[in-house]
């Protein structure tokens, strides 16, 4: 591959040298930055501005020029509820179902995932051999694509699948998991935790291993019990990393779509429909395609994510200004 | 030998097995089972025939009924073990089955037809891999096309990302220029704009650029990632400036410095980013779902998802397709797992 790239790079050198002569070394930096900035401008910043425009227009045309201005109507449609806790009393009940589903999901999923990641990191941090192997074992599902993860578990959870076969054998009896709203929800929490915890385990493990050994030795010399050591030493020293993990997990969890869509399609009914799926269905899968509503909902999710990302940046502030 | 013993008995304390060690290794064993079994089950199931898949409770390994070529018959005949009746204990080949009756022959004596009832026999089975599940993918579905789409997107997007991000990281790490802080802030700002919240306008932009329903509509928007820029920038900062100054004194152009010095020296970070990019692009789902609407442009992920709707009862094909979809990434992982683990741990986040 180098043989193809090398001559191309040499070709690029020609205009680059010319630009260097024109602009001088310092301003050449802009040339290096240009492709990235163009992509960011086009595919990140411009869309944010357009999102606001979409949210304030109606109709199902994708071209902004053909969309009538409706002001805050999309937002008021979404917010229109007699009782915000009861989606059935809302004008856009699907939106509120998605919101509540997402809130429950994020709380449970992040809770379990960070919990198990911490537990696993603590176990892996012990004096065990083949730590690299076990680390890879827990990380392995992170590589699998969301659709593959969904299908793997869908296959296991079939009415005649291996889980039910096992339960039958133990005498507990099988169950039609995916048809029951609450179990379907529980399984989406389970499979997303299964698929992603390895990633956070790695980060927490790195955080644990950064704690110097002599701190533990000092604790041992003071005859501190393991629980005391954990509470008074490990946990405080680990808390910055825990915060990073928590925020990262929250940011990702709010955006959950792929696995769940492939696993249950949002069902049964709307039991596992989360907010990104709502945006997808209103804006792209339904008829008419309600871009305005989708954009309004997107902005609300964006607001949440901005807050979370700011928290993340604040936690990491020392690393950014290298 | 004593090293093996040491390994097996590595414990927390003074050589005795502490209860915490039991819990530790128990937890790890459970973890290995929980993480690996689902995928192994997928793999095994993908080699079972439809008939084998319908069996409940399922067997662990894929089994198929043994068959035998018998004189006087064109097709191989399925073999059964007689469990009752006058032929009990013998292995007979079945010629035909009508309702509750079956016509069998002894392979050693094929002229004589023997009549039995179906409850007197059970199939003789052997472990056998149903490769036809996989072969069928290429014949009945446009599998190669989907594979090509996914591969093209992944490779092109990764190369584009590596080039664009390393250029930007180079500028942000090795140059002093007015506006550098602003640009850095802009890049950080991009962190707050994940694809999921700008789907609608992204769709417009991609359509206006004529990239709708094209693989490029997936490749290009994904190429500029703030994570990539940060990752490479952090690494490039550690490259000593003296190297660049020496090269400049030798009249090397900046591009040459970039291409011949910075990039090779940043190889570890570039490798990590490449692996991440390959993973992200291969596993991409939502954005391709929106952009690629024609079946011939589907990536493997889209095809897999769309077929699970159509092939509700054809799990053998679906499972085979799932295995083939996960195989490339699994292989990348196996060869490069060391870099992934250390890379992610050191950068502390996606």
C-alpha cells in the first residue's frame, strides 16, 4: 500500500511547498487544519444551526426553503401534557413514552454497568495471573456490532432457545421473554451492559493500577480491614476515574439505539422505544416525515448531552491543555 | 513444573487459598462463561441444519443424521437404530416413510424390505457441520455485495480519518499560530455534537451534496472526529521539536516533515486510532440506516438487520450471516488486541 501512497504524497508536496512559500511556516498550519475544519463545519456546526431552523418549521419537506415557519409549535406539541408523568395524557404520547423509557433505561443501565465494571476492575486488579487474558475476555463483547449483539441474545432468548432449555432442565420452566414488556426492557438493559462493560472495566482498571502500591502497604501495616481499605483509600483515589466513567457511560447510554432497535424494534409495543428511536421514526421512518418534531426532540437530547459533555470536560480539564 | 504449580496456586496470602481467592477465580470463571458462551453458542448454532435447530431442548454440538449409500438406491439413505421390535439393536436404512409406517432395509442385505413403525426407531446421528448454511448465503443473498460495501466504507473512511485527523493534530501540536486556542475550543465543541442529535440536518446536507444513498454519504461525515484529533495531538506533542528544527535546517518542506517524520513517529497512536475507526465504521448502524435506502448499498449490519425481519423462520441463514458479520472484527481484535487495551486505557475514554 505504501507504493500507492508514497507517490501521491509526493504529488501533494508540490502544492504544499508552494503554499508554504506563500504563507510562511506558521500560517501553513491552517492548510493542515483545513480539511478537518471543513468537515467539522459542514457535518457538525452547520447541522446544529440547521437543527434549530428545522425545529421551528413544519411540514414534511426536507428542503428548508419549502418549510413553513411555525415558531415554537413543535416544542409546544412535544411539551403538551396534562400530566407529564403519564404519557397517555400527552399530545405526543410516543415522545413521552420514549422519554420515560430512556430515563429508566439510562438510570438502570449505567448503574449496573458502572457497578459491574468496578467490581470486575477490582477483581482484575488483584494478584492474578493471566490478567491480560481475563481483561480481553471482558472486553471482547465491546467489539461486536450492535446488530450482532442483538441477534446473539435474541437467539438465546427464543421461546425454544437455550436459556429456556436450561430453565426447563432445572425445573424453573421457560418463559417467552421477548413478548413481555418488562422482561424485554430488562433484557435490553442486560445486553447493553454485557456489550459495553468491558470498555469501562479497562478504564477503571487503569485507574486502579495508578494507585501506588505503598499506599496499600501502609494500610496493611496499620492492620486496616479490606473493607476499610476500600472505603478510605481505594474509593477516594479512584473517584476521578469513576467520574469519567460515569459521565462517559451516561453520554453513551442516552444515545442508545442500535442494539435495542435490532433486538426488539422498540417493542413489544413501545416498551423499549427510547428517545433516539423516536427521533429516527418521526423523522425518517414514518409517513409523513415530521422533520420538525424530530429536530425539536434532537435539540432537547442535545441539551442534555451538552451538559454531560461539559461535566466531562471539566473533569478532564487538566489533560486537555497539554 | 514448579512454575506451573506456582501459577495455579497464586493466591492472595501466604500460600493458602483464601476465601477471597475462591471468589476471585469463581467470578472470573463466571465472567469467561458469560462473555464467551453466547458467541460460542451462536457459532455452534450457525452450523446446525434447520431441522437440528428446531430441536428442543437443543444439543450443544450440531448433529445431523447419518446417511449411507446403499446398493440399488440412487440417494443416500438415512440411518436409524432400532430400539424396539424384532429388529432391535440393528442399524437400518430408511427407504420411505408413510405416516406411522416406515420401510427400511438392512444395508448388508438391501433387497429385503422390512416394515417397522416409526416409534421403534431413532435416528443415528453424528456431529456434522452444516456448511450449506454459509454457502447458501452467497447463492441466495447478495452477501458478497454487502461485504464489499462494508469493507469499502470501513477502509476508505479509516484512511480518510487518519489522514485528515493527523494533519489537524500536527497543526495543533507543532505550530504556534494566532487562533490556535479558538480552533482547539472548536474541536472540543464538536465533542458535544454527536451524530445522533443532528440527524435531520445531516440528512439534508448529505442529500444536497448528492451523497444520499451513496457509500460516500457514510464515509465522509464520519471522517472528522474530535477524539481522533485529540488522541493524535496528545501523542505528537511528545515528539521533540528538535527533530523538526533539524529537518527544517536541512530545507525539508513542512509537508515532507509531516509525512516522513511526524507520521512514522506517531505510528502507535495512529494504530490505535485506526483500530478504533475500523471498529466504529464496521459496526455503524443508525446513520447508514438513514442514508442507504437501496438494498444493493446496504452494509452488512443493515442487511443483517433487515433480514431478521424477512427470515423469521430461517434462523440457519440468519445465524450464518451473523457469524460472518462478526468475523472480520474478531480477527482484527485477535491480531491487535494488545494495542487496543493499552490504547484505550491510556487515553481514558472514547
